[in-house]
C-alpha cells in the first residue's frame, strides 16, 4: 500500500516517471531497429527514437529527483548542482576537532564550516552564569549556553531559525534573560532524558555542518586556586576574581569524557584549542580525565589559537607565551605543536574602549613561544569592525592551510613524554 502512494494525485512524481518509462521504450525500439537492414528513412527513424528516448530518460529521472529534493531539503537560493557539489566537497574535508567554549569557539566554527563538514566541537560544561546557570540550577542539567552558540555557528539552515535560537527574552517578561535556544535544549533534555541526545536532536533541527558534543556528561563546577592561596568556586566568580590564578581544577575530580569526544580526537587530522577564555573555556575541557592523554597520543596536528586581547582579571598582563605556558602547565608539553598569534595593531579608538574594561592587546612574543619549544604562525587574523575579534574567514583559511600542508612541514616539537612545567 505504501508503494501505491507514489501514484496519488499531486505527488509530482508520476509525470516524470512516465516520461522516463516512455524514454526506455523509445530507446529500446530505436536500438532494435538500428541493425535492421532498410532504407535511409528507417535508419533516421531509429536514430531519432534512440536520441528521443535517451533525452526522455535523462530529463525524466532528473526532474523526478529534483521534485523529491525540493520536498526533503530546505529552500536554498543557490543552484541544485552547486548545492550537491558543495556538500560532496565539504564531506571530503579534513577531520577537525575544536576544543573550547564561548564566543571565540563559535567564531572559528563559523569559518571552518565552509571548508569541511567533518567538524567536532568539544565544548566545556562548567558555565554557571546567566541563563545557562539558572537553567542548570533549576533543572539539574548541564549548561546549554556554549553548546547553543556552537550549534548556531555550524547551522546550515534559514537565517530566521538561527535568529530564533539566539533570541533573548526581554527583561519585562517572566522569561527575562533566558535565551530561546537554551530553553529548547532544556526541553529536549527532559524529553530525551539525556543532555547529549538533546544536543544531537537540536543539531538536526539546525541542520548543522559537523557535530557538537560536551566534554563530559558530569555536572562539574570550576574552581581556581590563586597566587595568594585563596580559592574561588564557580566560573562566573573566577572571571571576576582580582587575585591572579595559580591553577584551576574541576569539582568533582575524576569526571569522565564523553565517548563522542574521545572518538573524534582519535580520528582527527587536527585538534585546535581556542580562541576563547583561557582558564574558563579552554583548559576546563582538558581537566576531564583521559582527555589530555587522548590528545597527546593522537597523530593529529595540534594548534593553539591565542586570544587577541587579555581579559581584565583572568589573563591580566599575559603575553602570548604566558597563555601557552598556562595551557602546558595544566596539561602536558605534548598538548600543542603550533601557536597562532595576531600581529595586526589595534586602532586607538578601539583600544580606548577596551582600556576602560582593563583589556589590552596580547603581545605576540614569538621568541618567547619558540623558547618553550613550539612553532609560531604570526599573521593578521583579526576583524576590527566594532570589536577586536578573530576574523572567521582569515583564521579558518590559515588553519586549513596548516592542516593540508600548504605551509612548510612541522619540525619536531617537545616530547609528549616530558613532564608539565611548574
């Protein structure tokens, strides 16, 4: 009975199927007549039938396929052939794992999705502020905020759907401060009973290029030990603490990584850290048990994208080499091979705006990074329109060039078996 539905009125399949069938008959008759001895008229007739049959088959099957694709794929303004070519081309792209959280990670993903669909974003789940923090506390779930930003960055759906997921309810409503995408992921978590499955379902809604996975399914809390010996609990509190950070750790300790994260790392051609908050977005992922070992053992190229601006409290006064040193101190010297730093000066007008927030350009001390034993790629990789941020196109193009070997081969780096610096 299900097969008969293809022949219901309005399916827009029967006409093209019929055309293809007629083409098969014409082609068959023409083929049968062609070897028969006869006059010129018979030969011309057989050739015409062959050609007509072939055209009918091609157009019938092609138009039937187009009719079906118009139903099962979203509306696209680009040509169908271009769409298929793009999808197939992106499927052959390198396998890239990006680790971090926050706005910086979503910026990089927005650029990389134009080069490959073999993308996996491993995202921190230590966020406890804003809408995510409220939902985490009220529903006893993992925070959805950073996950949502990555989903939207990788989305391949209509702009209206992306705007919907980023919509934040007004302050004068009962849902004030909440983001629709956060609420959606929360509802999906309750429906599916699992946060990771909820993220997978949300990925399908946004038709993302790649996938987004949490670094762990454990409800962890971030803690920081400062130079003065004090302890700060919670990501939000850490980002506001005045005392310099000595180290950060997860509570509870011993939390396990998601299977999806470990699989992606094992299969990766490249693993990228950042850009993003060093202590509250990047390093927390690496404090999950077995995560560092999996990365160090991977044969993938390991790239750290250094921030372009310091953060008023987390990384006050940090040079690029200080960022790398902090990353290595918390993990393993074999965690990274290449550091990408920005060399473009920041205009005075923008500098003044950031100076009021006690944020300054990160000094790209190339020699300092090389003394640590790592390669450096220093280029203009920022956008200066309204904010000082990484330019998605520039940074993603540079990363892809490194991965596919457009630049010179990497020299050996420090041993992965070396002990972390102290």
